[in-house]
């Protein structure tokens, strides 16, 4: 296969980011961009030289399309992904893969049955700092990994907030999916999970803290908020504590490109920057999708099973909150 032809479903912020990533890949052409809004489909299509479409089925059914990239709201992922897989297309789907385990498993099973790839946008696995921590934990260079703390702080639940999206859901899936996947990548399945939440005025979970416990007292604490004041920028980060070192990563989306830092403190030395090669993570993960289609990469890293593992933890968090 000389060129991979991909269709993008969705012309929001993710569709825009994916279109720009594909435009930089010489082995890829984008056959079309779907949106119910023709102007948005045309605008995103212009980024990658693709035609606009207002009917997703027209793109899914095209014989000259090899893969479908799904950047639509999570609630509609199931039907679109199943249709694309059954049409013989490979699929890349943005996170969260689904909001329901049954739907997520049906998508995974359909991919297995049809022999097509189902890759998921577990973006942290393509961010250099997160990958560095996974490699460090695997190597044992700084001893055992003792604890991980992550935070993902947004104002999206406030009406009129800059990052407000009406289709965004509960922070346990909308935000924590990425950090649940990161922690599962590092530490595996927890022995126990407990969670609590500060709620919105109408009673929905607005800021969630989840504590995951592992053998030997190791643990992970995940914080996700949609209740930050609207004037505060979206902020993500982590602290990873090893026996002989601590790493801290922080990214603040207050400007373009966002501000980011990644440091290590070991022994009595002061914190110093960790040298990593920072690449656009959307380009990294989508290039991997293309490489998997071409048989040049192992699809296990972003496989649907990884998304199902993260969703399992999101739903366990929701059950823990509901039990109080």
C-alpha cells in the first residue's frame, strides 16, 4: 500500500488537530472531512486538502478509503465505529472510546471479527514526558515506582467557560481517561479504588479525586476538575515518585504553544530539566496508526483493550462516588 487514504469524521478541535497532523505525513492523503456544518467541514478540509462531506456514510462507504478517523462526541462513537469496521475500514477513535463497557467491548470484538485495526487516542502514551516515566519504571534506574499523582484541571463545566463543550461528559471519563490509562500503563490493575467528588449546583460530579491502591502501599492519586474558575487556563501534569528520584511534569494551556516543564530531583541535587524530544503528540499517535496499517508498528500500544482498561477505572470511580 503506497498511500493510506483516511477520512476524518468531525471538524471540531480534534478534527482540526488530526487534519494538521495528516497534512504533514507524505504517505497519507485525506479523502474527506465530515461535519454536519458544511463550513466547518470545508475549513478543516482545507488544512489537509480534503473534500468536505455532510453525510458520514458517504465517506465510510467509499471503496477508496482505507481508514476512518473518528473525532465525534463520545456518545456516537459506537455506531460510527461499528459501521466503519464492518465496511472494512481500519479505525482510529478519539478518547474516550465509549461511555459504556458493553459498547466498548462490542467495538473491540467487531474489530477482531473483521480483522481491522481499532486504535484509540490515548494521547499521553505519545507525550515524551509520560513515555519517559514508563521507560524509567520499566528499567528500574531509580528504583521502584512508589506513587503517582496526576491532575487535569479545567473549567469546562461552567457556562460560558472558554473550554466549554456542551457534549462533554463527566470528568471521570472526559478528563480522567487519559490519566487512568497512564497509571494503568505504569502500575497495572489496582487492588482497590475509592473516589469522592465536589459537585456542581445541579448535583453532578464536578471535581473528582480518585485513590488507587497497589501491593506494598504503592498508590496513585488522580485529580480531575471541570470547576476551575473560567479565567484559569487548562492545566495538566503529574508527579512520579521513585525510590531514588521524583519527576514533575506540568503543562499550562495559556498560550500557543502551551508552556511545559519536566524536571527530576534526585538525592541532594536541585531539580533539573529532563532532556526529552518533544514532538506533537497527535502527529506521533497518528503516525503510529499509519505505521500499524502498513505493518511497521505493534498495534498493542493504542489497542482498544487499553481504552477498555481505562474505561473500567472511570466507571469504578463513578460507582465509588455514587456510593457516598
